[in-house]
């Protein structure tokens, strides 16, 4: 099974996991770092890393499923992280499609799934599931632009949380959910995901990867892991990727 690779400092745990995966690391191996100076977020954004105060890890997954199924892994990881964080803060978190974990509407964790080149042979292909959790950050650790949209587990609970213990919980939970997914139980995972759904029934706007704006009510993710939106005119839009935000009222 997987091996744990621990680092004090990296460029990005996702990048290191990718390098290790290219050298043949096993399914389930994980990279964890105390700090990273090129933390990566979705859609080319960066991830704000505070050395020693957050949990930064990336798991190597060698999915035994078709490439079209890979997008579902972000939701699989979302359930794994939501379960653990909800237990730690003793309150149910929300999941904002596809990858944000929220506490009272503020982001405490993000998930970045990155795959290897898809034209590799099935045994060489992999997906890196990168997770960043704001754990012991105080508000003063966040830059001005993140202050109103981010939070940490410490801010919520008032307690300092052991990053080592949290790592063990998150890693175990991830392996458990990945195994569940591998057994073909995505619809079970999806119904659990929907219990955390932050956007369900809300008016929202989505900018898809082509930069096209779609505005409507979120109907939540479907069996493919894509988000369904119903516009005012009643048409349905399926969004496989893109940035999602609550619509700002006119
Ligand atoms: C997002 O919300 O945009 C996804 C953020 C993912 C951040 C984590 S931190 C650990 C791993 N390494 C990275 O470079 N990114 C992910």
C-alpha cells in the first residue's frame, strides 16, 4: 500500500506527489509538507500557505476506473475531508462544488485534483488529490484579500489542533472513501456529498472553462460529478469544471 513522504519544505505537495508518482510510487502514497512556497489552487490560482499552521498533503491515486470518472474524485475527497472537519469542529461543514470546504460560508479547506497525461497506459496513469486545510491560522495570518472569505479550524473552535493527528484522520478518511469509490459506490458517496451541499437551491453564477457565464439555481452535482444549473428561462446547464460563486444581487 502507500508510503508516507514527509517534508519540511516543498514547492508544492502536488508537484512532489506528481514527481514521485512518475517514478512509480504506489496507489495511496501521500506527500505531506510543513510548508510550501508554490502552493497551487484551482484555475491557476495559488494557495496561501502558512508554515506549520495548515495541513498540506497530496495523495497519489491510481484509479481503476475510466478517465471520464476522474472528475468524481474531487467529490470523493470532499466527503472524506468534510467528515473529518465536521467531527473536529463538532458541526457540519458545507461543501461548495467542486472543491471548497466551508465553515459558516467561509473557506477552511480546498481540494485540487490533478491528473497525469491521459494518454499514458492505464497502469502509468494517476491522479493527485491535493488537500489544503487552514488549521491553526489566526485571522492575522491571512492576507487582506482572504480575510472576509477564509477561516481556520482554530478560529472556529478556539483550540489549537494537532496537525499530525488531523493528518492521520484525513489520510485514513481519504483512503476509505477512495476504496468506496473503487468498489463502484459513487452514488452512495454522492448522496452523502449532497448532505453538505452549500449551493443547493441557491441562485448562483458559474464561469465555465471557456469563460462563459451561466446564471441560475444550483440543482447540485449529478451522477457524473458535474454541476446542474437551471436558468430563469428553465434551461438546464451542466458544468464540468469552472469557477462557481453565489450570484451577487443586481
Ligand atoms: C483550491 O481551493 O483552489 C484548491 C487548493 C488546494 C491546496 C492544496 S495545499 C496541498 C496541495 N498542494 C498544492 O500545491 N495544492 C494543494
